[in-house]
C-alpha cells in the first residue's frame, strides 16, 4: 500500500484520484502494482478524503497532554507518538490534523506502524486536506519514507 501512496503522490493529481478511481486503478495496474494492494490503497485514500477536520477546536498540545487509547498505543510506538508531538509543536500539524493522522494510521493495515510509514501517512493526510506544507517538509517526509519502505 505504501509504495502505491508514494507513486500517487508523485504521479497523480488529487482531483484525478477523486474523480476517476477506475482510471487510476488501471494506471497503477499498468505500473505493475498488484490488484489487492491497489484496492487497499484506494480504499485508504477514500477514507482520508471523506474525513474532515473537526470544526470544534481541540486544546493546544503545548498546554495539554493527549492520552492515547490502548489501540493507538499498540499501533503507534513511542517514536511515532513523539514524531506527531514534534510536528504539532512545529505547527505542521494542528490538533485536528493530528487526529486525522491517528485515524488514518489506525485504518492502515498491520498491527503497528514504522516511523517511515507514519511519515507517509502524515504526508498523505496533509495532501488530502490540501494543507499548506513547505516543499522541504514534504521532501523530508517523502524521501525518508520512500527510501526505507519495505517492498
């Protein structure tokens, strides 16, 4: 799934993915991706597009502490949780987008995520939410995730 997300980020427009999923699936199949992986990635992306940040303001993470549920702790190790906190403190994520990232992380396959997988999830959530992200941040998230993802 993660290789497909990288491919989509690098080669497709958001509107193309939202408008014509069947054409995107054919494009991915022609690029050599397996049908099951394509289905999983497109389903995951559809879930990301369907989510909207909560309209109510969540407390600022600099003055509060976010406690993680047992399911979240099992999926996100200390490095992942620390990374999310760093992104919040750097104002790359808001508390609302952090919650979207956590929700998409829980929706990803597997029992737990690596930091590289979480970085890609962050990038895709920001991309799907059309959040302004500096090119440097995007390149850092993508290059580290792309370099270390298992095949």
